[in-house]
C-alpha cells in the first residue's frame, strides 16, 4: 500500500521540478519571443517535472529510500502522465495550433483539430504492425502498447538526430578555424548594423508622418459637404499614398538585412571567442608539458 508519507515526499520534488522547468522555459528557451503560449509552458513544465521525478525514483530504487510499493505506484503514475501528454495532449494541441493559423478552417478549428489528432493516432497505431508489439496478454490501450510505440519513434528520431549532428557539427564549427577574425571586422560589421537600424527608424518615421498627414487631409475632406465634395473625395487620391508601399518594401528589405547582419555579427564574435579559448587551452597544455 502507498503511504501518505511517500506521496508527500514526492510531491514537493514535483513542485520544485515544475517551477524549475517553468523558469528554464521562460528565462532560457523562450526569452527572445514576445508571444506567450501558456499551454506550451504548462505542458513543457509538466513533462519536465515528471521526467525528473522518474529519474528521482531510479535514485530512490538504488538507495532504497521508499518502499517498493510506493516506488511502483509513483513509477506507473509518472508513466501514465507522460504518455498522456505525449500521445494525447501534445499532438492535439499541435493540430489545434496549425488549424488555428489557417483562415479557412478557423470556424471549425476544434473539429479539424480532432481530425488531425485521429489521423495521428491512426498512423501512430499502425506503426506497431511491422514490429512484435501486439500481445494477447495486454489490452489495446495498455501501458505496454503505448510505451513500445513511443520507444520505436524515440529510438528512430534519436538515430536520425545523432547522424545529423555527427555530420552537421564538424561542418558548422570547422569554419571557426578557417577564418581570421579581428576586432576591426567586428566593429565594421556592427557599424553597418547600426547604420541599417538608423535607416529603418528614419523610414518608419517617414511612414508615420505620411500616414498622419493623410489622416489629417482625410478629416478635412470629410468636412466638405455637397455633391462636388463627394466627387472630389472619390476621384482624388491623397498625395504620398502611392509612396507608402514602396517605403514599406524598403523597410522590409532593410529589416531582413539587419537580421542577417546581426546573425553574422554573432557568428564572428562566436568565432573569435571559440578560437581564443582553444588557443588558450593549447597554450596551457604545451606550457605544462
């Protein structure tokens, strides 16, 4: 039987892991984004908390901290919660989020999200047909059936990511040793970035002033009454309206250029830091030898 003391011993650690996952998501993973999706934060924190709790139960198994029945109960509880999140909550929310971004499906987005989730469940279940997963000892929705399919998908994804990382990592970091980056290069690139930002700000000010003048002229024209005032307001276009689209296109191009310059600046700084650290380590190794 599961005692209340064992449950009370696991509950504070789960609350701590949940809070740590929430802070890690907000301060590290999601710090550069303005959009706040609280469902994503809750799902990430719950998954992080129960995953850490399972690792904690492994340590308790080694140390013999809790009784075997308590460890078994919490182990199954964590597995059920994680499977619920991975198989039901996350795919449904991804389908709901994708459908919400399609304008033609926004009226029936809940229905189409259910269709996307049922499609995922069909392929998820058919994935186990080529493998010896089905067993007459276990039910259709048993924990063994779900874990086996999640394990197949997880091992496959880990193999793909490991192969991609083994090829992409040398290709990415090899360029750090092939470029001679100086402080003047970084300063020149930062100067270009600041000039581009100044041009973006000036053009946005110009757009705002033009729209303000157009709005004022529109108010003046709306005060004109009579037949000729209506004809004039329909036939004549406000001056400067045709240039707004061109200026906005220039602003979009400059913003894209600023993003590229920012990424290149960060790349040069990372190259210089990595090269300096490696040279410093090599100098210390050879000095001691």
